[in-house]
C-alpha cells in the first residue's frame, strides 16, 4: 500500500510539473532559424534597433544583462563592481561569445571578455559603472561603449575600489565608428 501511494504521488506531481511547464496556447512552437542559437538572449532590451534612441535624459534602467564565459573570473568581478554601483545584474554564462558579439554588432576590434546589454545599449568589456550611468543619462545615438581587450587597471581587473587608469573607454555607432568616451 505504501509503495502504491508513493507511485501515485509521483505520478500526480509529475503531471502537475508537466502542466506548469507546458505552453497551453495551442500554438506550435516557432521554428528556430539558422542564425538563432540555443543561448538565452534578452533581445527585448535592444528592441531590435541597432542604435538606442534618445529618451528623456535620465537613467531609466539599472538592469543589465551580462554574457560571459563560464570560467571567467574577471567578468564575475566586473559584475560585482556593477552591483556595488547599484546595477541589477542578470548573468548568463555561455561558450558562444563570438556569436553574442556578432548578434549585438560589436566590432571585432572592440571585443573583450564579456558583453552586456542595458536599456538598448551594448557594453563590451570592463567599462566602469560611472561611464554606463553617464551613457544612460545622456542617451547619445550610439550602439554602445567598449573597453577593448582586458585593461589591467579597469574594474574587474584591478583590486576592488581602485580608480580606473591607463586606458580609454570608446563609444561606437552602428557603422563601427569609434570615439573616446572617457580617458583614464
């Protein structure tokens, strides 16, 4: 009798779990195209636009989605830097960083070890939180900001609470044109 109750309980819980995970809309799932990967990508933040549009001059979002290698310690340190500066980090480990950068139009010359998306902008590499806040406040028509490579005196690469130094944060547009956004 005890075994029967155990089996019955298992069947009921399994059935409820399946119902909870099912799409009950009756619509068949959309087929994936060749360009889509199985990695989760929050495209709603980009709104399918290559360049963020100007808004009211206030930082409207602190939620930032970060894509990084599962084994990258400096990326995790950079995420901590962001959290220490008021950002809400959604961290996504992936071994498909090349595809992520291509999807978000990051020029190869600007690549670093992680890519983040915030309020329609792309943030590539060890960009200080202050620069991200400035970007969100000013709302220029750009794709985003980049700290190419892995600058040794940047947030995530240096001891906590040290000031960034010895590198430039670059802005980039939809044509891949760059300009110095901040020089440290």
